[in-house]
């Protein structure tokens, strides 16, 4: 399993724009009741703010201030971080790709 190279700031900005474009087009909630749009918003924030793992867990984790923990939102935020850091495997897609597949 090979890792991707770390995306450039320009590639990260393109991914942010892709996430913003797909945000209003995905179903509000998944079949399981997960808030898809909150997950996309989290991914956008992670990429815009270049959040660290500690910041992600502080913001979206169980110890977050909001008090409305969502495992799905945390997982999506972590995926965005891993993509941004070049930690995803070659066969894993950027964050927007999966959302584009369910957009209406």
C-alpha cells in the first residue's frame, strides 16, 4: 500500500472548492441518520484552517465544546486531515470524491 504525496496548497484550495460545490447537492442525512452536510462542513474547516489532529479532536471529538458529538463528522474530518497530510493510500480518494458520488 503506497501513500499519496502531500497535496500542494493550490490542490487543497481546489478540494475546498469541490467540497463547497457539492455541499448543497448531497442529501441532508445519510440512510443511517448521519448529518452529511455537517461532515462536509467539518472537512472544509479542516482544510481551510489546516487543522492538526489535536485541533480536530478538540473541535469535533467527544471532548468538543459543542456537546453534539458525531462519530461520522469526526471520521470525515480525520479523513480530510489524512488526505491533506498525504497519509491516504494511493487507492483512496480525496474527500469530495465520495460526496460527488451521492450528490443530486
